[in-house]
C-alpha cells in the first residue's frame, strides 16, 4: 500500500462520515497532486465562506 493510499484511508476514516467518502477522496487526490497550491485555494474558499457566514449573522441580528 502506497503512502498516498494510506493517507487517503486515514482521512476517509476520520472525516468521511461527515462530508462523504467520495468528496473526501477527491480532496485528498487534489492535495496529493497540487500540495501547497491546493491548500492556498482551500484557504481562499474558507475565507469567502467565513465572510458569507458573518454577513448572514449580521443580517439576522
């Protein structure tokens, strides 16, 4: 079993139930291919999501 397969199995075991096995395996594959670039775009996506959640919270108050 390669390191990539071991990593994928560990990640799917830990978070697969919460976001789905297929989505998790796609994210792990993208990370394995692109490494730091993948993480950069994930951080940008999470920042946008945080901004959206903050805006929704302010509107609801």
